[in-house]
């Protein structure tokens, strides 16, 4: 594409014998450079994620818009799981409890989980950018609630806040009271440096699976970036993309 643009531009100059002002020439060169950079970024994106793009369904023409992960996560003893750890299909979810997109994806996954029943388990793990202290604190709050058997309730409260895009720091003490946590134990856990260290360690481990942002999903060896909608949809380029329900149904049919 970039070569064609350059050739077309050169041909236009020769044909019209135009003597352009230096600023116009500079502008044209900038446009050409941007096109080349954009195309290079598109080609290298899968490599940055350590994964290859999955091809479109040849029969329907619907694109997967996902990657084949070179390394996928496995279940650990201390994982937070919706469903049974023995379910035939496990979906690993890396989420940010301060992020509205992670909150939207959580709703979509809950809907699918109800529909498919015990065939599916959701393995929930935190992810935050290194400069997001609020996301790390929120992940610690969920982890501390997990110690008292109430991590689902804490997660739900934090996602409700994320959906409303509330400003300022979350009132973890108030949330702990709402869901019936022991305040002393919760606060001691929340201020424990070892706890925050474990959260950061978990986030660093996620990066070994090429997770670079939240939400990120792993369904088997397939990696999906962002909050994929429930149903199939058409993106801004006019491409038909598989919805999350379609992706999960296809995986289940192959088990």
C-alpha cells in the first residue's frame, strides 16, 4: 500500500509538473512516512503479543480477531474461580477492577456462564499497569476479601464503581462493611506490604503470557484482547467478528 502511495504521488508530480512549496512537500512526506509506520505496526502487532493471528472462518467469513498464544496460563491452587476447577473448558480472565471495559466483560462472561452451566469455569486474575496504584489497591482488596470468602462480593462492588466511572479513591472500608468482612483483619491485610508484593508478582507473571492490558482473555490457547461483546458484530472496518458466545461454543463443541 505505501509503495503505491509513493508511486502515485511521484506520477502526479511528473504529470502536472507542479512546483510545490517546501511546506507542501514536507507535508506530503510526513503523510507517506505515517502510512509506512502504520503498516509496519499492523504487521508487528501479533509478534509483540508473542502470538499469531487466528484466521477467519472460511465457511462464514467471520473473523476470530484473536491470537494463538505461544504460552497459555494454567490453573493454580490459589486461583479465584467461578464454576468448577474440573470444568472441561477454562477461560482465564485478566481484569482491572477500576476499568469499565473489564466490568463490561465480566457481565458478558457471567451471562455466558449461566447459559453453558458446569461446562465452563472462569479463572479470575488481576492485571494493572505498573503506574496504576489504584488498580493494584483494588486487586489487593479483592484478594483480602478472598481470605474471608467474599471476593465475589468485593469484585462486584468495585466493578459497579468502575461502570459508573466514579472519581477518587475507592472506599474499601465501606465496601468491607457492606459485605460483612471483619474490619480489623481486612485492614491488616490491605496494608500488608507482602500482599501488595504478591499482587505485583502476579501481574508480572501475566506479562510472561504476553498480557499487556486489561481485559485480556485466554480460551484454551486463543488470546482475545479487550471486552469482546456477547454476540457476533461488525467492526468499524466492516469486518464480521465472532462474539464471545460464538468463540466459547466453538471451543466446547471440540471438547
